[in-house]
């Protein structure tokens, strides 16, 4: 388990991380979300022992980052932002060097380097100089170094930055596969990525945690959650729309030509059945309908811009 306890970091008088606390268990992928300069990267650097906190601490696998940083780093894999690697080394040479630093030698070292090159799809560039690689390949090399020792805990800062869509898909699948045995913290600006791989999400703004929930729980905070979107064969009359607005449980109805968006007072299957039954009873031909699952981007904007109503 990773336990973060009141982590705070100040540069001069400015607090960039302000008394953050949370836990991450094995089997969890925690998405760390926030606008630029929210404190995400600073928090990750403190958890991994690369930045000393002003106050607070973190416990990683039973080891305190302040009192026992070496054992924390032994159990930790860290992908920093911007993929820092040695540009004058080849991919193979760099990963061989990292494996040796991690304490591997001989046959085990060769096997670990070979396996991680294959796993991170680096076979075609393993003898190339890192300096000539694309941003996406450099990112994969840095991801490989974070995984070469098969750590119990992973901290990944923007792991799909610079990757093309196919590469992103591969890395996301790898993260989901690893999550069965590891505790993973992943920062991202890509809300779609958070939904795809994370079991839980923390939204941070101005150095403070503003929300801590599952992706489904966050979407349920959206004003769109549970609304019924109906596509009709012909426009609905104004009188019928007004009667629909007056039904018990209907919060609002938005009309766009042949499309209706019906907002509920209380989302649920009974509301959906009521809306569809009403339209059919009034002989309105329905082409299709679906229930809105909520919009993470809307929730993110409201939380980070200070709308306390979403708590």
C-alpha cells in the first residue's frame, strides 16, 4: 500500500502542495488529475523520494520516504515527466545500465533487459541512439526503465505523452494488466485515459484534493447524468413539450429540432421508462434514444474552477 499523510511542499511563501492525504492499495490504478500547476508532479516527486516535503510523509510498502528512502526506491518504479534519459546511449545500453544499477547481473540482467525491450515494443530500435528517437519512443524507453525491476509500486507521470493512438492503446492495456498485482498512481491530462484505465481518481487544484471518487462516481456528479436523449422522426409540438416538462420527475427539456434532451430530478431506469412511455403514448415515432452517463470534462471544469456544489 502507498499511504500519503499530510504531504505539503512550499517554495518560499507559496504552498504548491497543501496537506494532501490518500491511500492506494494493490490492485488500484489511481488517476491523478488537475490543471497545470495544480501540484500533481510535485506530489509524485515527494512520494518517490526525489523531493523532500516541507511537512508530512508517505509510507510505501511499509517504508517511510523520509526515514527509509532507499527501500522505498527499491520497491518503486517511477516514470518522470518529459522522459529523462541519457541521449548518447543506445536503448539497449541504457536499459542494461539501469538493470545493473538495480542490482541485476549476468543472465538475469540480460533476460530482464530482453523481456522489457519486447514488452515495451522497443525491439526495432534497441541498438539506436536515444538521441535520434522520436518523442514516443523516448517515452517508451523511460517507461521500460521504470518496469525493469518489476516493482510493486508504480508512479507514472503522463505515461502516454507523445505516443500515437496505437501506442497509447498498448500502454493502457499494459497498465491494466499490471494493476492486478501492483499499486499504480498515474497522472494525466487526458480524461479519456483516466476513464479507460483508472479504478479511482483524485482531482487536485491549487495544491489541494478537491475530489476523490471512482470514474463512475465522478460522472454521476455531471448535470448530464441520467438525462435521456431521444431522436425523433419528426419534431415534437410545443404543447407536447410543455406537458413533458410538467411531468413529475422532469427537471428540464432541451429541444434541438428532432432531438430532445430530458433532464431528470432523480436519475434511474424508472425515469427513462416514464419518458419513453410518454412519447410513445403520444404517438411520436422514436428513431433512437440513449441515457447520458455523465461528462467527466464538465465535472472536472466545475471542480477545478471552484464550484463547491459538486462536492
